[in-house]
């Protein structure tokens, strides 16, 4: 089909299968990776799925809007980071927190109690060498059959991309931060 051609042929149902679960990766340098993940959280909650979110950068001190609302809706929420690395007083402690967050997330995945688990901003801990991308990919690939996952962060490890079913790269066209506008509560967090 040409790029601008209007689709008129309905896909044939026998060309598709129903997967018991999927893995979605939202990566890239554009805005919206976590926001898209939280949209999936809302869809999952509408189906009465048990949902968990593990955040690898944000700490419980951030008081982000999505955490407040998701907790009210019954999401198990774990803000396991300590914030931006440039704000850290001790990068060794930040690393240890990421390692502990991954150990917790890996155990959470293995339990199979959740129909959706979001690993928010986990890519940074892999990029910085704090956690092993091959270990993350193995846990994701070996997850319980009905555990869906959304994994977010810039520069996602290729090992994780390889085991994902859907990978979307958010691309920056224009960003307010580049003009000196700080993140806005209610819009960005």
C-alpha cells in the first residue's frame, strides 16, 4: 500500500493470533513514554487487572499526579529511585537503589500476581551499567504467561527491545525544556 493510500481491505482474522500477554517498550528522546504507559495502566484497571508500577528514577518524595491517582485506583506503586543523578549526593547509593529496585521488580514479575507490570525508566539503570540488560531481558522473556509488561526509558537496551512485542520510539520535534521552560505539574508529572 502506498504511504497516503486509504486502507480499504479488512485484515483477515486468520492472519492473527491472540497472545496470552505482550511486552511493550516506549523509548526514545521524545516526551510521552511514561504517559503512554499510564494510559495502558488505566485500560488494564478498566478490566479489573491487578497492576503494579516500579519506578526506577522517581522517589516517593516526588508526589507525581499519576502515582496519586493510580494508588487511589488500586495500583501497587513502588517509587524505588532517588531522583535525577545530577541531584544525587551519592551515586553509589543511587546505584544500590537501582540494583535493589531491579531485584524487587524481578521477584514481582516472577510471582505472576499482576496482569500488568510497568517498569518505568528502567533503561537508565541499564545504560549506566547498574543492572544487566541481559538479566532484564531474560526475566521479561521468562515472565508468567499472563503477565503483560510496559517498559519505558530513553536508549532502551537492545536485549530488551529484542524480547518485546511492540517497540515505539518517541521522537522530539519540539520541547518546552529546550526553550528554558521547566516541567509543569499536571502536564509533565
